[in-house]
C-alpha cells in the first residue's frame, strides 16, 4: 500500500482509515518520503481548536521552492514546468523548463533582496496571468518574504485595503494587462491605490502591453533591467515549517476582507499530496487549471501543488470567450491537456454556446476533469461529462476553501465512483461532521446539516493576519472544538457528501466569494441612499447574481432611478470591482426587520428568487407591512 498515491477504491479506504486512526503516523510517512527537508520535525502535530492553535511539523526546516524547483533539476531540468498560453492565440506559447524557472526565480529573488525585502516582509503582487506572476510568488518564497497576491480584477480601493491591512513594503505589478479584446491599465490602478498607502517603498513593474505609463521616480522600477543584472543563483532562506508562506484575502460575511495566513511545511505537504491523488498526475501529463493565481485555487493547484510534484502546469492569460467560445478546447487540443480543472460558472457559460465550438477540436488527450468554487448543477455536470469528457473522464467535484489551503472532499478518480453534484468522500486526513442547529453532531447517513471538520489537516490556515480573535470567532466558535466551514452539506445513503451552499452572508457569484457587508457599505456611500441590503438569487450562468434592496433618503427630490442604479454600481466597481455589481436594484420604502433590528434576509432572498408562496411567519417582524410593499414592486 502506498500512502502517497492511491490507485483503487480499497486502497482509498485503507489509507483513509489509517489517516483517521493514526493521523500523525500517516502524515509523517507522507512528509518523510516525498519532500526535501533541511531538518526533520521534532513533533508532527500540536493542536488546540479552543485557542485556536495548530502546528504541523514543528522544528522542521525547509524551503518550499527547493521542493518545487531545485529538487527537480537533476531528473527533469529540461522538462517544461510552466507552459504559458497568451491571451492572443497568435502569440507563441512559452515553455519554461525547470532549469529556466529556477534561474528566473533566483534572479527575481535577488532583485527583491536588492530592494530591501527580507524574510517576513509582506509583498503584494498585483499581476495578470503572465509568467512573472508565478515567478514572483516563488521568488518571495525563496527568500522567506510573505506574498499576498491580489486578483488583478480588484479595484484600487480593494487593493489599498489589502496593502494597508498587511502593511506591505512592496508592490509588484505590470504596465497593463490583456483580457480578451481589452487592455487594462493596471499600473494606473496601482498608482491610485497607493495614494492611500504609506508602507510601500518600491513598486516593480513588468512590461506586458508596452503602454506609456507614469513611473514615479524613486518608487517605481522597470523589472526587466533589474532581472538582467541580477545573479542567477540565490540560496534559499531556510524556513521553519510554521513560518508564514503567504496571506490571501477572502471575503467574510461582515467587515473587512480576511487575510488568511498559510504557513510553509504543512501547506506544502497537503497541496502536493492532494494534487497527486485528485488529479492522478503522471510524469508526462500536461495539467491545466484555468483559475487565476489571484485565488487560492491558483496558489495551490497552479503553482505549489503541481510544481512540488514536478508537473507541467499551464498558465492561461486569456478568457474562455476570446477570440471565440472554442478557446479552452483549442488549447486542450494544442497542448494535449490531460487534466482540466475549471469552475462551474465557466462550464455553464460554455454550455450555452453552439456545440460546434467543442466538436471542432480533438479532446481525446483528456483523462480527468475537475470543478471547483461552487456547487455544480446536474445539467452542467452532464454537459461536461458528455461533451468534454466523452463519458470517459471522471469528474472530480472538489470542495474546499481559501481557509483550507487544499482540497478536502473530492473523488479520487478511477477509485471513487462519481455521482453528479456530489463532492463524494473526504480525502485522507479529513474528518467531516454535520451539525444541527443546537450544536450536536448528526450521525448516520441520509442527513443534512452544517459542515464542520473535527480534526486538523496540514494546510489549514493558521490565523487571520493581525486578527486572531476574528479567526477564532469566525471558524471555531459556532461549534465546540470544530472548524466550521460556513457551508451546508448533506450526506447521502452511502456516505457521499453534497455541498448545498453557504449558510452565512457570503454569496458566491461566478465562483467569487462576495460578502454582503462591504457591498452594502459601498452602496450606502451614495449621498441619496439611506440603507441597503444585498441578497443572492439564482442565475443561469453565474450560479448566483446579486439583488440589492435600497432605501432612499427622503429629500423630496425626484431622481432618475436608472441613473441612480448606474451610480450605485459604479460605487461598487470603484470600491470592490466589477465582479460585485448588482444585477437588480429595487428601491424600497423599508426593509423587513426583526424586533432586535436585524434585517430578515431570508424573506428578501425569497422575494429575489420569486418564491413568495411561503414566507413563513412575518408577524413577529417590526414592520410586517413592508413585505407586501416590496413584493408588489419586485423586479
Ligand atoms: C464553495 C475556493 C460546492 C463553498 C477553493 C466554499 C464549493 C467556498 C465547491 C470557498 C464545490 C468551493 N462544491 N461548493 N466543489 N468548492 N465551494 O475560498 O461555499 O474561493 O465555502 O475557495 O466556495 O470559496 P474559496
């Protein structure tokens, strides 16, 4: 039996049982056999969910980039590590070998050092999906700097909030980015964001679109000349297993984004282990995950997990609809992709288009298909299975979160029989529990509840940067001694899990987590707005779309409603980004509230989804009359 590579269902059950009975032995064996450590750990695991404190491989020393790069140089130095597919199909793809990637990371790491970046410093990376993004992430890890990648679709305000929260010393960006037929002025967004930041000393600028941009003297530096002059070797900083690796921000149901902190050793072990098993990666495979490195999926399953396994990982700069809706499938054929990992929202969007876009291409290289980010509906699952996988490729519906660092529930392809819309079984080391409203665990099968995890796994986030109390309150206070995911789930008659969606005020739109509070705060900044509430409603492609209920101030002034709607969406775009724009905005005389003043979102959700037959008991509301008025004018 191999702990590291599961090949059939019996083996999965054996490995799983061992991982639950003897978790420390299990993870110790995995860690020992497959990674390069400068010094072994003194203790495999120490944990206490009440504090909460979780430490894996304490006392061990390593550098994750030695595992992702140096380790491979002798055996596969000339193998492609990163295969870069540009936005424009006429631009040639780049094959960056492990040798070349190693050199580029070392040069970049030396540039960071020459600009004063040291172990523990925070570096914010705001780049499009170009090789420099992966290189800069690894360069930070090489010298022990903590990277915080901010998705390059976020606005300048969202960027500056994150820079200020982690007190970043440096920003790495580009002169601009390509997105389909558009170009985006990234550097302009950075300049605007930095007006509100005092900690950033240097900005490194990669050239991508050759636009004429302002460079602030003393602060902004073109990257290429610095790289050209940098030494090609950079000794890795030797890190403790529990030293921070990166911060990645994710939305919460309230307040500011949460900077989830991931540490080095456990994150490496878990992402590498799950990559190997969930994608059944083999040496000559060409693996493609279409996510952006600005999200956790890109961190764990474009960069760290694949590279730790010596894989070839594709980075795609563009969008699925450019130059036409066949782009994904054209790339699959061109590079003979073996594993393809994407989001349900992309599948739904492509399934709406003519099948000729798919049938034109030879997809026979594919072996495993994956989805992540939100529940996949049955129709999309079958479309993916029939038309992309030709019914021959298992679909891994992978459930996990920014906070979990890696995939927790997923089929192991060719072992676990798949079932549409089910993430199926927990991976080794993962102990799920379903909880009822009173805090009791619901045992047995054919049950539904709130999804918790009872035991730590190596890549769980260790804290929220600068706010351990919030970490405790958000994840460890709802249920005693358990990590609470914020998701609801059901367990069917054979023990398979199906994730039913968020049970808090996070709404997932096109696979992006959006908290209601920051959107409402943006709306409320409009001078005409008194109060607002956001809910999600079902949408064919996005999964959920946003519906805003807005109360206007009573000024007696008559205002153009459509104009107001545009202004409100502009405010949201400025504060967060276009992904958070509202599809519908209804102006209402009031919002249904409980006697303690809490907005009853349940009622608003029902109205938004046009499901008003059973609103439940509204008589306990402070203002029951407002419900009828809202329904009358619902959009
Ligand atoms: C949702 C993305 C159903 C879930 C890796 C979770 C899913 C949130 C699935 C985390 C799935 C993710 N099926 N729902 N396979 N995968 N989710 O932090 O609600 O961007 O809590 O991490 O996405 O989103 P995040």
